[in-house]
């Protein structure tokens, strides 16, 4: 396409300079705040952050909810993707459109809808009291369950779309061949489907896990101050405590966890494929 490598680099240079000045440099300056104290480079901000019980609790909660949302998204995503891929072309197009539709709606609107559903006078509590399961409305909002449901609904379409793409690229005769050779459905999934769709699972898992870690609106609205996550804690450190050092520490932790999740998923998929 280009006559030489220098020509390609020259064309990419303006975009690279723009990205460096507008994105990379501000992020680097922000992250460096967590490594400087008194003009010297140190890790004291990180040791201080993890020495506090609240910060450790928030970190573990964010990590656990991210894993739970990703795992449940993968289970539901595979089931939904299998069902959609096996539909006729017209039905497949409609279902993919329905899966994509929530992504076109603002996360703020989608999150506030859960307040109507999970509130004391919402549909869920009306069903609970109507069935006689509880005499009083159950507190569902401002709990980890509410945050989990909100995050799952927010990022599940990304997992489904990633797995649909992976399943469509899988050889059509792979599953029938495995069944003919005597494999049961669990063996078909574990030894045939999972290795052949690992790239879609890696992409979907990375999007869901990093999205669950870095989402702000959903944890803030459905969890509030009772269920703090790393992103809501970072907002409090900046807006309430005016502590940019702690915010820088949290930002660095979120970035490291996002990259680590992607690398781990890729290695697990590679190791599974080798076996």
C-alpha cells in the first residue's frame, strides 16, 4: 500500500502526536502523582492505600463483582449465542438487533430503570409481597445484588455479540463430528466449542471485566455509598476529599487490573488450546 516504511510512519505521525498530547501525556501525569511524595519517587501512596481496611474491602469487592459478572455473562452469553446462531437468517438478524438495541440506550437511562424495577414499590417487590414471600418490601437497592444485576445487564450484550462472531466462524461440521465420535454435550463444549471460540471469549471477557471495573454510573446509582466500588471511591477522593494522590493510585490499579485480565484470559485460552 505504501512505497516504504518511512512513508507509512510519516502518515501515522500526526495521529500519534495528537494521541500522545491529548491522551497519553495527561494520563501519565495523573498516574505519576501516585509515585511521587516530597519530590522523590516512592510506593508509599500504594502501601498507605492498601493499609486501610475500607480500601482493601472496596478493592476486593470490585474484583469479585467483576469476576462474577464476567462468569455469568459467559454462561448466559454462550447459551444466547448458540440459540441466535442456529436461527434462520431473518430471525438471526432480528435477535442480533434486539441484543444490540440496549447498547444504543444511554447507560444512565438503563441504570435508572432498575430503580423503578428494584425499588420498594417496584415490580420485584410487588411480586414478592403479592406472592406472600415477605410481609414488607425487601431492600434491593443499594446492595451488591443490585450492582451485580445492573452491571450484568449493562455489559452482557458485549459478551453475546463477541461469542456470536466466534461461533459463526467455527466450522459447521465440528459439533456433529464430535457427536458422531461419541462425545456428550459437555465434552463437545469443553473440547470442541470452547477451544474454537476462545478468541471471542477473550474479547468478550475483557470487555465485560474491564467495563465492570471502570463503570461509574451503575455502581453510584444502584450501590451508592453503601456499596462502594473503586470508581466511586475514586470520585469521592477527588470531589470530597480533594485527594488526587489516592485517586491516582486507584486509577493505576484499574489500568493494571484491566491489562492483567486481558493477558490472563489470552494465556488461559492459549494454554487450553495447547492441551
